[in-house]
């Protein structure tokens, strides 16, 4: 059986915008956008949990909360653990998959970007996706950006405004552009 476009991308295949299956990416994004309009327009916690479940296909644990507004393009590829708090205006490009483990804090205006484009100008209109994993008890500061393929280690802290393009070791604080280890915890 052949893989669908999402499986192909997540397996590391470079997928051009001209790919015959690329319309499926647009349809997925449209479905997410329609539900996000509802999500971002309510403040009722029970309704937010229900819509989050519709968005992702997964139940949001009662100990976790995703503040409004939130921006995500393909919510079905986002997994949120227990006791997670995602603050206002978090933006997630999720085609590569985003996994947020238990006890994670994500500051306002953080960007989790599991998608990118090739540097080669001849292939620029193609998608490259790589997963982002935020390990248990990590803290992503306000305005930080996590790029495709990054794992933020357990108990790690990403300073506000940092741009993270490499894995963050467990029990460290990273900051800067690009982010570097500032100290160990």
C-alpha cells in the first residue's frame, strides 16, 4: 500500500507543492482553521477541551490548558501531555509532528515550527518536515522559536526570544540566536 502525503513527508521525503496529493495538505489546513476559529472564539474551558479534541483527535488532559488564541496549521499532528500550559499566541506548524510531554510550560508567542523549505532555490517550493519533541518538565520562554527536528531535553529551559536550531540537552538553560547552552541546572 502506498503512503499518503503526510506519511511521505514525515518519512523524510521532499514533497513539492506541485505533488498531486498536495491538495490534501490544504484540505487538512482548512479543516483545522475552521475549528480554530471556534476554539479561539470561546473562553469556556469545557468547550475548549472539546474543540481541542476535535482538532487533534486526542483528548486534552484536564490538567492541561492551551490558552487562546493559539495558531496551528495541522492540529492532528500535535500531541499534548498532562499538566501542560501553553500560553497566549503560541504558533505551531505541525506537519512534522509536535510532541509536548508532561509538565511542560510554553510562554506567550512561542513558535514551534516542524516545517521548512530547502535552501536550493530550485526546490524551494517544497516541504521538508521534521518532528519537534519537548520533553518532560521543559520550559519554553516567551517568543522562543523551536525549528524542525529539535528535541528539547527533560527539565531544560529555553530563554525568552531564543532561536533553537539544535537539540537542547536535558537540565540546561539555552538562549540566544542561535541558542547555545548558558548553564546547567
